[in-house]
């Protein structure tokens, strides 16, 4: 069982691997400052904004629905 933030981080990592790009490249494609995404990925920032997730989805050329349509999100524990 994983918390929501952990599942989001894992999903971003999985999508980056699938697309053969780095997290820095994801932030560039998403139009986000590298520090914004790296802070979240390194567990220094919490609860990403939905608009940030939307930009990340755009970097992967997927919708928010597709982002959350993963088995990672089936068994989320509350913080």
C-alpha cells in the first residue's frame, strides 16, 4: 500500500522510463522549473497542484485521466 504522493512520484518515474527521458527533461517539456519537479520528486515538496500535474501530463502527451488510470492508484492509503 502506498500514499498518494508516493504513487504520483512512482507514476512519473514509470512514465519517464517508458518514454526514455529524465526527470529534468520532463520538467523542461512540462514548462516547469527544474526545482519545482525535483523538490517534489525528492520528497522536499508535497501535494503537487493539479495544474502542475496537468503540465506533467502534457510532457508525456497524456491526459490526467490516463495519468491516474494505473494500478498504482487502486490501493492508496490516507496520510
